[in-house]
């Protein structure tokens, strides 16, 4: 976890620095926005900016956006001033915290951003075999490919490998190849020189150089454009990179871990992934089984999440009843650990009495997981399906595909990655379709900005 503190605040941030370091964060300081930008361009990077509310936060947000630097901002101030807090949020800060800093609040901020609180919890033999292999190869510099369905915990396992490697004290840098548009991903990875393209106002160090000495996680590597794949292959083979607009190669010293929720052998056969790159990345393959194939982990994880969210929400820890355990054990968990975590979070909030019973094990729309759909609901669904089918008659495939894509995107509140997963297509295909529709004058739901409300600052 890398924290960049911007401002001075008369020594108050010295206390915040100590608290952050006690919680395992590395801390860098800058006195103003310009110094902060130099730090971020220079390769030190940051997972979170803690910014003095007296500074021009809107100016800092605009600078970050102009240079495509994605890092959350938390504002802080020595006065518990509601106006200052509101102004900071409106300017683009994700949250406001009062100073002097509360140790528990600072720790919560760091945990929310770094997401390092996600422990590797397992009991099932199927998962134990994967962990044993991860422990065996962690100390090497071999490239690792981690595969598995969405929600199985691929990034958690990647952090586990890094934490047990010889590079553990160096940076762990993660980049989601599916979440960044193709024309920006090259600069994010390799950096750029001043003037390399419109908006490149200064040299910027990319993720490869940020991760020097440590580990670079390429999340959802299958979504990377083929042209970039060739540059990545050269970086792995030659241990050098070329910044966009650069004139000479830059040496790198990193370990690469890649993840994918797709079968990369199939992607190679489709022609959208280089076979030689797959061989370079897939020195060791850690394949995480879906949660339904590791039943002993379900209850172990459920107990862990029940305690985690009881603590987080300030409610009493309730044991999970035997009947609720049966419901959890027999569910298919198509969303894997992520779905189970959300279900237990809901159960902690919904449970009544001394135990978490089956009535609290519900889906997001409120249906109990232990009860079949009622006959009226099934009949209604059947009727609705028939109506939809009749409505399709007489329409072209292109029209139906367009409406399906746009409605799915709207349902996902503009989240391209979720929409692509639901539709069963790649994020690249989805983006191409959306660009086509936008060029044709059709309204396209804008990308959502996500949530950063894992904690709430109170007066």
C-alpha cells in the first residue's frame, strides 16, 4: 500500500504518517499539487492520495484526469468543517476525514483502498493443492499465469505469491487490462515522454517501471490488444521497455503474474492472443477451481465473512445455523467467492435472533436461496419469455443484438466489464459495438465511476 500525503497541516499529517506506516503503508510527502504530480509521474506511484483540504483539490483532480492517472483522493482538514467536507467531495475527493486523525479511521481507509484485508482462506483439498504449488514457486522469478472463473480470488492468490517471494518488500503493482481503453493502456504500462501525444505534458513513468524490483500483475491479460502483446513479449524476453515517444530502451527488473478468466488456449486458436506470449507467461499455471468444486471452503469462507462484516457494521457476531449451512453448501455459487461474500454480508445485516438462519440467506432481489421459485413467478416468467419471443419476430439480428447490448449495459449502470461478462463477449468486442452505436447517434450509457464508500467519516 503506497500513500502519498499532499500538504503540511502544521504537523497533523506527521501523526497520520506514523499511523499509516504502522499499518504497513509506505508513505511519500509533497507540499503541493505540482510536487504531487512530479511524484506520480516519476514512478513512485500511489494507491491513495491524502490531501490537505486547503489545497485546490479540483485542480489536482483535473491534472490527474488530463494525464490519465487513476488514484483515489481522500481530503482531510484540521477543522471539522462540514462546508469544507462538502466542497472537497464536490471537487472530486472520494471522502473527507477530520484531523487529528483517528487511528482506526486511517486504518480503515488504507484497508479499503489497498483491499489487503482479503485473506487467503481455504480448507478444501482442491484449493490446498493450488496453494502448495504457489508456495513452492513463490521464491522464484518465474512468470505465473493464474486462471479461474470470475470471483474465485485470482488477485488474492497473486498477492499471496508476491508476499512470499524474494520481492515481497518491493512494490506489487496491478493493472486491469480490460478496464483501460486500448489507446491508453500502452502509456499506462510503458509510460511516455513529454509531447509523445496530445495531453502528454510531461514524462510519465509506466507500471513496468513503477514495479521495479517487485511484481507486476496483468489482470485479465486476454483482453490486451495484439499489438501491445508484441511489446509485452519483447519486454519479457529482453527485460527492457520503450516509453511511448522514447528514443532509447529502459531496463526493467520485475516479475510478471497474469490472470485470465478465459481459456487462453481457445483465445490463441481464435487468433486474438499470441501463442509465443502465452508460452512466456505460462511458465507456471495456478488454476483456481470454482467454489462449487471446493465445498469444504464454502463454510470456512462463510464464517470468515460473517465475522468480517459483523465487525465492519458494528453488529453482534451470530453463528450460522445448521440449516443455513446446508443452504450455503448446496448452492451453485456461479459468482464464486465474490458472490458468497456479498450473500454473507447481506445475511449479517438481515439476520434476526441468535443465529444467521436460512431466511437471511437471500439473493440480491430478496429471494431465499433455499426456496424454489413459486408457481406464479414461474408462470409469469414463462409468459414474459413468450412475449419477448413474439416481439423478436420480424426484426433483424443486428437490431436485436443492438438492443440486447444497450439494455444490458444500462442494467449494469454503464459498467463495461460486467456487461461483457453477462453478454459472454470480450470487453474489446463490447467497446467496438458501443463505438459503432455512438457513431450512429444512439445514446450509450456512460461508464460508471464506481463506489468508494467502504468507510464513512463521522464528526
